[in-house]
C-alpha cells in the first residue's frame, strides 16, 4: 500500500512536471492510436481519413483522441499495481510490458468503436464514451491484476515452504 | 420606382442593424482533457483485490 502510494505520487509529479509540459509522449500515443484505428477501419472498407489526432468517417462526425483518451493514465494505474504487489520479477516485466501493450491495442479498438458509433448511434455517443472503459479496459485490467495476485500467492507459498524447510 | 428602391435600402439597413446587434455565438471551449471515466472505480477495485489477497495471506 505504501509502495503503491509512493509510486502514484512519483508518477503524478513526473507526469505534471516533465511528461505533460513536454507533450511528446501524450502526442505520440494519441496520434498512433488515431492512425492505427484509421488504418484498421480502412482495412474493413470504411472511407475514413485521419488528421493528427482526429479521425473522420466520410460524412459523419469526427473523433478526436485527446490526452485524457490516450490511456496513459490507465497504463500508469495498471503498472502501479503490478509494481507494488509482490511477485516474481521476471513475470513482473512480462505482465508490465504485455499489459501496457494490450491496453494500447484495446484503446485502438475503443477508438474504432467510437468512430463507428458516430455512424450507428450518434445520439448515444456520449453515453457510449462514458461507459466504454467498463467494456474495453476494466475487465481486462481487473482480470490481469487478479492473475498477478494469484502468481504472487504462489510465490508466497513457495517462500513460506522454503522458510519452514 | 425610386420610392421602391429607397424602401428596399431602408429595410435592408434596418434589418442589417438588427442582425449586427446580435451577440456572436460562443466559441467552443477547450475540450475536456480529463482522464478515462470511472477510473476511480478501477482503483478501488484494485485496492479491494490487493487487500483481500494481503489479509488472506496474513491469516494463513
């Protein structure tokens, strides 16, 4: 708990003082998500264009990937748990990199869904946006966190066994 | 004929005055850059998972 608190305080300071003013990481994440979502939708035959953070299906409203929507905060929250909670270090790296990668991919799918939402249910777009993390991100993050605690449980048992031997 | 033109000019000017007197529409504000919605619930759920595991292990 203390470890997690320290992690999130340090993260917030680094983000506010370095990452946010610099802007490159946020911009890279937002633009890459927008471009990948655009390319994926193009593959499915949609007539779609991308301009920086903005993607637009021809004839419909555009979707802009803002800093808050690039999932960087979620990646930090996810990482904080994996780093703070005890577990085997080798698997920790796999969980960290794999988890961040999967969150990135899920975000691309989420932005694709937002774009399609402008075509199929524009009046409910805001509601969809509000609840989208509960569909795309949170089940995965919670499941991965739970799996990580199981791994850490295994290690705890092994450690206990060794200490008793 | 001249009278008609004067009338049109006067009406146009008076209509223009009304149109120009309207406030221009507000410019859009900065978009919301806030985090992904509901992240507090995720953090709380993580806290519960961690606490459950931690206290579960301590009891053993």
